[in-house]
C-alpha cells in the first residue's frame, strides 16, 4: 500500500507523505532578472505585496540569488538598506527593522531538531515578515500558510524566479 496521499481532493500542488503541510497557492507568477540590481528591484516589488505578517520560503540551489532577493525584500519593507542585508549562513538568523523582518538560513543545519531549537514557532507568531532560506529541507517545521519563491540561476546574472502564495505582484496593463 502506498504511504502517500493527496492533501485534499483536487489539490494539484503535490502529493505529500503523511502530515507534511499543504497549501493552496494563489497562483504562479514567473519573472526573469538579468542583473543583481534587477533581482533587488524585484524583491522590492514583492515586498510591496506582502502582508505585514508572512513566512516566505526562498528556495533554490547555492548561488541562485536568494540573499540578493532578500536584500530587495528587506529594503522594500523599509527595514534596512540592501548593502546592510547579508546572508545569515553562520549566525542562522538576522533581524532587521526592530523585529519587522527576520532572515533565517537553515543551510548548515542537519536535523529538524536543530532547526526547531531556533525557536521558529515563536518567530512565526510575531507580527513580522520571516524570510527563510533552505526551509524546504524541514517541511514539517514550516507553516502551511506561506509564500514560496523558487529561484534558479541562468547564465551570468540571469535568474528565473517563481512566486506562489501572494496576489499578483505586477498587474496586467489594461
């Protein structure tokens, strides 16, 4: 017997094992940037559409541009200048804007127990935007209500970026 199940009838997102949370994305939005500046600007535009309280998973391989996009999001939320936003790879969590934005990097953690000890549940309850790099490695710790941003590096500084879980960032021209 297969131990996998669809989270609910009609869910096209994925089939999940047991209790891993599922969410229904509000729609897929795709973008392409061709420079670090464009990626930062897209982050600012994403920030404008974020609710005051949100968990945002930044998903992509090393070098995909997750921290660069985070610079734009943090800047767009008015929490810090892009040059002040750095990767929290070694510190694990950076706080910006007096706790309005948290930037978390779970890359160096091996087990879910290590990630749980960071107090993520407590951070998720705050009135803040929480950006999480490598959060997909610990899906049981992530809230079902979340925004996912998937990134892939192309040639040179080109990035392909997919956003799900928020209303359209760029409205179509009428």
